[in-house]
């Protein structure tokens, strides 16, 4: 078993607190043990500060991070030498008329740059992505599809 801890502290009370829906800031800090604080807020669509991280953005990023870390692990284990990895991940969230919502899907678009070799093929990379998706703790914990659509591998000359 592994345990994780985070402290979320609201910093947006101002002088009036929650006296009305528009009276308070959504600003908060996320403190993780032994790490600098993350400055959070609501998404701008929900009166948040666009210069701070929203929970929805961090959620999509965590799915992308988890997949990447598993992919890199599996690549190293298989002998594929990866030099670069980027992912332009996106997520779609449906919001109902009463305000509640849920993610409907997340799309991962990983791009891999690797050393030349017999394993540096789109087929091998696709197999690693498939296994990474099956191993990712976070994607295994959500109730919506996480799609992985890798771009063709770029092999260094």
C-alpha cells in the first residue's frame, strides 16, 4: 500500500468570505510534503484565476504523467532508448444544467523520440503504450475512457 497526502488551503476569503457567490476568490494553495506549493484556483469558467492551476488541468496532467512514467519504465525494460517524450493531453468535461459535471474522456497524444535500433518502430512503441495504459494507476481508477493516440515515432539519425 502507498499513501499520499496533500493539504489544500483556501486563500481567497478576502474581507467578506463567502457572503455571496461573487464575493470570494477561488484562490488556494496545494501543499505537498517537502515540495513548493502549487497555486490553485477554479477554472476561469467558474470564476477562477487563469494564471493558477485548476483541478481539472491537474487531473488531465496527472493522467498524462502516469502514462508517461509507465511508458518510460517499459521502454527502458524493453531496451528502447527514449530521448524525448511529449504529450499534448486534452480532456473533455460535461457540465449539467444544475452545475455538476464529469469528465467524459481524456485524450493522450504522446510523441516519442528514440535512438535507432530494431525496437524503434511504431509497432513496438504502440505495444508499449498499450501496456503503459493498462498499468497506469490513475487511468485504472477513472470511470471514463482514456484514449492513447501516439504520433509516429521519430528516430534520431
